[in-house]
């Protein structure tokens, strides 16, 4: 059995947040700004950071925030 720890960033609950969780938080940020368009990527990246996606170094594609992996 492999006991090596994953180098994937882990969110507050001990796991990576799901895409719908990130999207929900990004939408909440959009609404908090009064629904101002044009900042969706910024909202997404902030949501990832708040939910715990950005805690590991971003050296490999698998260590990048989910939003950046989807863009690659």
C-alpha cells in the first residue's frame, strides 16, 4: 500500500473543493460586487484561494488552481 501523501493542495475540509463549490463562491463574489461583468476570472481565482486551492506551489499543471488547469 502506498503511504505517500499527495502533493495536491487540500481545502479547509481536508479535500479539494469541487468545481460547483468554486463556481458558487465565484458567483457570490460577482453578486457582492453588484453584478459587475468582466471580472469572472478574478472572481474564480479568488474563490479558489478562499476555498483552499492555492496552498501548494504551482510548479506542475496538477498543482495549479482548478481554473488555470481548465484553461490549459
